[in-house]
């Protein structure tokens, strides 16, 4: 069984390859699981978590109390310019956050701006549209998974359940140089650990969607599905898997951003206004 929620955070930290002198930013850091994995790889690196949830930032700081290097928790909306200086980061990571942004290309312009030449971005996302659950009958399993993938939950501005499969393309079309795309499959034959947490999250999200009139699956159907999942687990017929994609890109070491006749500061044609408003802020 491959059911470790930690595996993906460890892989992201490994791909970011921080050293003691690195400055690493986690976009949409939540309660800090990726920052914690980074801390294990480079206990003296400077770690910067950005999120708009003050509560998550507090939890992330708590999580990192043993980190030897500097830790910064910055409250910011990722739809606006990042609160970080030009070429100020060695690596930028983000996990399960990009789907919430209506304009992910804007974030990539910002990532290119804050990365130093030769710096690396590691973006990862579960492709929620390809969740696999064997619990209820095929039709109900399918409808539940797709309703969850499409649901714009209360804390989100946007949802794109297919963002995982698009990450490589997003980076390839950006000013950065795409290095690799890899899949990471998490699966379980038992309703426990990560599978149990994700199924609980799906149930909660879809009950809330129905309550707020945006659901395509009724509350009664959600509960019927949940009961069937539990029964399948009891009878040994349960299966869960989720596929995440991890895409890595680099800012070319000559400082020139690919795919554009960009000046050294990294402004892309058509994005001058965005860059201008972001350049004054410094982490
Ligand atoms: C699914 S959580 C992932 C958190 C974390 N990366 C993890 O692996 O646990 C998405 C995170 O993105 C943050 N987020 C969503 N939209 C945001 C925005 N526009 N600006 C800043 N943070 C945002 C949420 O507050 C949340 O912490």
C-alpha cells in the first residue's frame, strides 16, 4: 500500500534541492507540510511560507519551531504580485494551490520575476478529475468524484480539477524552461490514513455544496455513497487512488526568460503593469 501523505512533500523538497544558504518560497503553504519537508532536507535554509489564511500561517510557523534557519510567514493573496523582491528566491514550490487561481499564468510571471537566474520552481497538484474510488456503484462513484473535482469550495476563488495534467504545459508556455514532469500515485486498499482523510474531505465538501445550492449530488446521495464506501471497506472491496503531477522548471542561468524578448528584469510583453506593481515589495 502506498498511502503516505508525506511522500509528495518529501519529493517536492528533494526536487527543490535546497542547501543551507537557499531561500525557498512555498506558495499556498497551508499548515506547512512542504515547508517541514524542506526543513528536513536543509535545516538552515531560509523558508518563506505565503498564504492568505492567517490561521494556516500560524500553524505553519508552529510546525517549523525547530527549524534552524530563518522562517517567514507572509499573508498575501496569490492573485496579486508576490511580496518578494526580484530574483530573491533560489526555489519556489507550490502544492495543491494553483487550481484556486483564476489566472495561473499571472502567478508564473510572478514566479519568474522572484526566481534568481538558475533558480527552480516545483509545482505539484493532484489531478482531482482522475480520482479513482471503488466504493459505491460506478455511476455514483463517478458523479461524486467529478462533483468534487468541479466544486468551487467556500475558501476557493476558482477550481480546476484537471490542473494536475496541465502543469507541464503551463510551465512550458511560461518564460521558464521546463525540466521535467513526473507522476506520483497514492493508493490504498483500506479506508485509513490519507484515503480516509480525502474521502472525509469529499463528503464534507459535497454536503456543503448541496447546502449552499451549488451541488450536482444531493446530500442524500453523498451519504448513500459514504455508507457504501464504508461497507466496501468492511467487505474488502474498497480501493482509492489519486494521481498528482509534479512539474519542474528553471529560470535560465543567463537570466534571460525563455519565449519572450524580455529585458533582464523578467518583464514579459503584456505583463509590464503587473511587474511594475510587484517590484516595490520585498521579502
Ligand atoms: C489545498 S490547500 C494546500 C495547502 C498546502 N500546500 C498543503 O500541501 O497542505 C490550498 C492553500 O492555498 C491557499 N490559497 C488559496 N487561494 C489563495 C490565494 N488566492 N492566495 C493565497 N493563498 C491561497 C489556501 O489558504 C490553502 O492554504
